[in-house]
């Protein structure tokens, strides 16, 4: 048992674990890229056991119905045979008895399988939960590293952005001061003289009105 499993196992003690492959919340945990090979294999194993259990339950029900039908057919045939013995009827009764015995054999075999399957399903589900916890741990760790990296990048960008904003404001103020001085000398034609793309006064309307 690995170090992480030693931590997970006590956490799972006495916990009622849902059948994971039947749980929509479990399916939403991972997208295709996040699903590990271990999870895929265990998921297939659990699904195979669940399908087998469903198959045996369905077939057992059908066999019991067939057995009931065969037994119901025997009663009137036995009565008729007592009143009118014939080989054809005896053969039909023997066929039904043989089929009933086959039904019993199949039911006994399915009963043994159905007794073992819940334990196997529980173990497969438990193993899948361990693999899920392991994948969640790795994804949480991976996400946390990326979150920290993005957080650091955002902090750097915020600082740089503040610097750029201050620098921009300083340059705008400097342009305004230069424009104001040149405007005082050349008048309104200063924009054409210096081929200016914008009028600094529009950046400082509160000052231009002074």
C-alpha cells in the first residue's frame, strides 16, 4: 500500500460509497484528458461486474418463470396420465422434469454467482474510489501550482500596469505642458506645425477652460 493510500483508507472507513460508475457527480469530476489509465481500467472492471449481476438477475427471473410454467404443466398431465396412460404423455412429463432439473441447476449456479458478486462489486468500487482520490489529489496539486503561478503573474501585471498608467499620465501631462507653451507662441496652428495626432487640451478639458 502506497503512502497516499495509507492516508485515504482511514478516511474511507465506515463511509457509504455510492456505485461510482452510476453516479453522475463522479462522471463530472473528470474530462477525457483527466481520466487516468488506472481509473479507466477499474471503471471497466466495475461496469463488467454490474452488467454480469444484472444479467444473472434477469436470467434467474426468467428461469424461475419457466420453472413455474413447467411445474404447472406437470400437474394436469400427471392427473391425465393416471386416467389414460400413454407413452407420449409420459415422455412429455419426463421432458418437463428434465427441464425443471436444468432450471434448478442454473438457478443454483446463478445463486452462487450472485452471492459473490456484491462483494466483488464492493471491492472494485472501493479500488476505483482509491484511484479517484489519487487522481483528485494529483489534479488539486497541479491546479494549485498553476493557481499560484497565475496569481504571481497577475500581481506582476498589476504592478506593471500601475507603473504604465503613471507613466502614461506623466507623458500626457508633459505633452499638455509642451502644447500649452507652443500654443501660446504659435496659436491654434500649433497642431499643424507639429503634426500632432491629438489635441492635448482634449485630454485636460478642465485645464483648457482656465
